[in-house]
């Protein structure tokens, strides 16, 4: 695999790490908050994507190399959901492009699964965001 593709995979890895951290931070809502458990689920699924990408990098002879995560915690849940939905959209686009570049049927299947998860995340984030005006969600 080309060094350029390994660099791209490492950039995706950093994005997934940032997503996992942000979902985890926002899941620090009080016990029983209507979106807390779903955010924890998202964080765990983003961790699966982190592990998937590290595995692809290593299996194809690359080295895992990421910088320091760079994100700013959102001021409100509404802002967080909007920004997270955009990040999920970006991941869908990037993973879709990667499917065609990967040689291994296993890696292609893993990417397709990640695409499905990212689409589900985006849809749920948009539903939750539209509910942010409800009591206890803002």
C-alpha cells in the first residue's frame, strides 16, 4: 500500500479518536439523561473504528502515526449534535472512497460496516438534535 494511503488512514484514525473523545465527554451527562446512553454507544462504536483503522494500517505494512487530538468542546448539545453530524458525513465520504482503494475483501467489508454505522450515527444525531428544544435536552 502506498505511503499516501497510509497517511490518509492515519488522518482518518485521528478523526475517529477525536469523535470518540467528544462523544465520551458529552456522555458525562447526569445519569438518566435522555441521550447519555446513546452517546456512550456512539463512543464505543467510534473506538471500533479506531481499532479497525489501526488494524488496516498495520496489516498493510504501515505505521500508526497520529498527532494530538484537536477539538473544542461544544458550547451546547445542539452545537455538538450539528458538528458531530457533519463529522459523520465526512467519515461516510472518506470511508466510501477508501472501499475502492483497499485490496483486501476483509478490509472492504470492514469499511462498509463502518459506513453503515456512521450513517446510523448521523441519522440518530439529527433526530436527537431536532429534539434539543425538549426539556432536559438543551
